[in-house]
C-alpha cells in the first residue's frame, strides 16, 4: 500500500512538471540596452509595454519576461531625452533583443488645430502633426475614422467622417499621444440644415393684427427665396427671429384650422442650401377620421381623447402628447356611438347611440341600450336597457338616453326622450345598485323646467342641468342628498352651458349675450356679440384668471374677458369648425371639423398659439 502511494505521488509530480514546462514554452521575452549617441548606458529610463512597465538599471539593461505571443508597443521616456516607441512581435520560446539609442533633448508633439468644424455631409478633414518622436492616435468615435493610428515625426493625417443624419450637431474628441504628452482635437459636425418647426399663428382682429407664419431652423440661415400660393398677391415681408434661426411673416387669410402651402429656400453660413415646400397648419396637430365624429371625451387626466365615430362604428383612443392613435375599438357588434360619458365612481365610460354601420340623417340616439367600456381591460359590455314605466304611453315612452352624467359618489342623472324629442324625463341612475334607474320624485311628471343636458361640476359632487328654453330654469343636483334645486335665471333662447372644471362657476349664453354665473345666481360682466350661431366654448385654464373664455360661433373664434366684458381677441376659422373644448392643464384646445370629402378631423391647437397676441395688448 505504501509503495502504491509513493508511485502515485511520483506520477503527479511528473504531470505537474510537464504541464509547467509546457506553459513556459508558450511564453517569450524582450530585453535590451539603452544608451546615448556616445554609447554610454542610460539608467532610470521608463519603459512601457502596453500594461507592463520597467526601469533600466545602471548598465542600461531592461527586460520583460514571460510574455504571451502577441504584438506589443514598447515606448521609452526619460527627462532630457527624446522618447521613442516601437512595435515588437513576441514569439514563444524566443527572446527578442531591442536596443534603443536616445537623443538628448526634449521630445515634442504638436497638432495643427484644437477644434475643427465638419460639414453635415460625408467628407474628410486634414490634421498636421509635428513631432520629434513616435506618436499614436486614440479615437473611439463612431463617425470619425483614419487609416493611420500611429507614426513617427511630422505627418498629415486624414480623418473621414460620415453624414450626420440626426437633428442635432455632434461632437467627438481625438487624442494624440507621445509618451506623457497628450494633445486633444475636438471635431464638431453640424446637423443637416432642416426645418425644426413651422406653424401658422391666427391674428387678432381686435388689434388689427394679421395672421402670421413662424418657421424655425436648426441653424442660423439666410433666406434666399420665399414663395406664397400663386393666388396670394401681397409681398411676404419677413423678419429674422431666434438669432437668425427662424423667420416670421404676415399672411392674411390663414384661418384657424386651415393650412397654407409655402416654398422657402435658405442657406447657412457654410453656403449649404436648403429648399423645401411646407404646408403650414394654423393648428398644432390633426387626426382625420373616415366616419363622422359624433362626440369626444378627454380621459387619463386630459392626456388622451376618446373619439366616437358614427359610421364605421368605432371608438378611437388618441394620445395628445404622442400625437398617435393608441387603440381602435370595433363597435360594429354593439352600437354606433353618439354620446360618451365618464363615470368617476366606477371608472367606466358609458356609451349610447344608434344601430351600428347604418347611414342615417340626421344622426340621433334611437336605442334604449347603454354600453360600458373598461379602459383598463378594453372590454365592452352591455350595461342595461332602459325600459318604459307603466305610467308612460305605450306608443311613445321616454326610453332613449339623450344625456347622462355622474357624480363620484355613486349616483348620476340620465335624461330620456321619446321618438319626437319631447317628453324629457330626468331619472336617477344608482351605480351602487347595478346602475338601477328610477324616476326623480320631483321631476318625472311635473311641469317645466324641462332639462335636456347634464354636466358634472369641478369636483364631481354636483351635476348642472341645462334647460330647454328661456322660460325654464337651471338645475343643480346634489350627489349627497340626491335632490335637485332650481337656479331661476332667464336668458333668451336655448342657452349654452359650460361648467368650469376648477370652480363652481359656469359659462352661459346664446346668440347675443355671454357671461358667467355662479350658484348664488351672480352674473359677471356681459358681452354682447351680434352673431354667434351654433356656439361652443370652454375656459382658458392656462391663466390664473378664471374669467377668460374661448368662444366659437359663426366661423369666428374669440377670447372673452368676462372681468371687463370685452372681446380681447378674435379671428376667423375654417367652416364647420365645432365642439370647442380645452384640456384642464390649459395646454390644448380641441375642436372637430367636417372636411370637404365627407370625412371629419379632430383639430388640436396649443393654447400658446391661440394666446399669442394677448401680451401685445
């Protein structure tokens, strides 16, 4: 047994020795001497071999041992001498001798430039190198390249660069290294000359300010030529803006919601010329739909819009921030949507309308069915069907949901009509009991007021009811008590009613007089407008002043200051521009537009454009 152990240890020792010898055979060595021009050995020379380093001894000798087979760069430096560097290939089982003879003096390295500007196109540039010794180039750029990465003495080095296709300029730094000397070259490449932004700005007829156009470029420009449509006669007199990065010029006839073609040719300081035909919109963004837009609803903190399309029967979820369609809901198996309502209590969207994918004129709600959309799961469900009451006339019951709104407390109101747009009924819908509908005890069979519209207030605890005609009164539904109080108020015609989403006030008016009303029946200053048919309006939430309102009617857009009772801005709009609504953050104003090809568009305009001239007053 003892003899077996000794024999095993002997074999293990032989195996280890063979393995060690095999490893050593794979390595090579570098050694040599360093002297001056007189043959005198130089002590204390620093030698760097990639990541290794050594110091020459008193005999000028140095060595690097056990090096893997590879090509190395060996550099030598010492104060008072001109440094050198050499490329050395190390072979296995070989000692490479490399001696150096150093010249007295200080080595130097200079480059012709520290900053170079490259054009946006692909091209090249030249750098002059002056040096008394070897040097190398460190370049990690993805768009700059050179065939030469090291050299000796003076040389012209060519750097090639690719075209800059991005919208921004780009910068990279190249290092030139010789011993402990490092020179840096910064190369900046401009982006291609291009238009960054262009927009039409509606004018202000109240101040005799014309519509205008603003065009912004990514670099300073000189305008070579600016052309308007052929049927436009006045000269286009532009002024430079934004440190010559942009221009602005008047253009009479740029209606809000419209777009106008222009052609512009410019050049930059490098004589790079750029020409483009622009269709300048007098709005910010637009979503065109194949069917008629019957309603739209701001959701997700007013960052998105849910758009109801009649035929084809779909809902479109659209992002205002991304200017992108997020989802399309096919409703062909459910209904043609006409009215959308969001319920804060259960986070569902309620949909009412007509039969899907059917041509109809006029479009009207003629189904007693109510559907819900869950925005989280994207599921659509049949919520309930409105049944006639026993007391109603069997041939003409009020079963069609003309409008509805909800408090966040679990109840709401639904306004019903019959086939003849009469017999308006106000009923309570209880979300806490599976959307149970029951008559309101005071407003089911009584005489007027007849309510036809209902809106939530700013904190979703009350609902505001709009009346049918001037002889009726406004109503206030309290979500806590479920009672409706009357706000007696007389106004000519069927009134417009727009609740403020930040206070208890609401905006009212029709045809001639427009003003604010609070729950104490107090009126603001009134503004009389001679013609404002089919009005729509909303508050301007981009200012602290709660009494500023956007109003549209009769193809005219106005800004009303109800503190002073003045129209402070006005401009024309395209035809069929309707349903004006603003986001609660005050950033966007939305409206619908019927197009000439029987399609519809949702027009979105940043309020900064609509308010452009307010600071000129």
